[in-house]
């Protein structure tokens, strides 16, 4: 829930959880995704589509095309994971940093898709018992 002030009254709006993305968006393999609900987009970058300014995106994903071993993309998506805009980055870390500049606090929301190779990155080093 998040509070919304309307004419001096506070109303709580329930934000439904975002459905996880498909494994592929626009032909690229999804490595990480995040729900932006409750985070206001900053003015760090202005996005346009069909000459209209895009003010917010419900979800974002970092993805990589199989034929591009190094570059990855930050997809700015609607509720159904349709890409509304995107940015190209040299690394996942660079894409994450840019996403953080757009949506402060998004760093804590990144999730790897179930069964994704990026899931292994969250496990950390193995320890012997």
C-alpha cells in the first residue's frame, strides 16, 4: 500500500504485485526485473515515444540478446511487459546504476527470473562445511 493525498485526505491505494516477466522480451533473454510501483520516476532522463513524453513505467527489465555477448538493455515496460522504451548499456552493473538514477531505491527490488542463469549470481560464494 502507498498513501496518496487528495484534497488534504490520505487514502491508501493497494498496488497489486507485478506479474513476473516472460523469459524473453523483444527477443532478448531477461536477466533481472523489477516492479517500480510506489517509486516516483526522476527527471534524470526524458523518454519520448511518438513525440509524447513518457513519465513513468510500471516495470523494468535488464535483458541481453544472445548474439550480443557484452551489451545489455534496460527495457522500460508497461504492465504486460511490452517494451515502451529502452536504453543500451555495456554491462548489467551499468544498466542497474542507470535504473537507480531513474527510480531511486530500485536496487533493492531486482529479481532474477526463475530458472535464469542470473539466479546463480545471487547465491554468493560457496562455503565448505
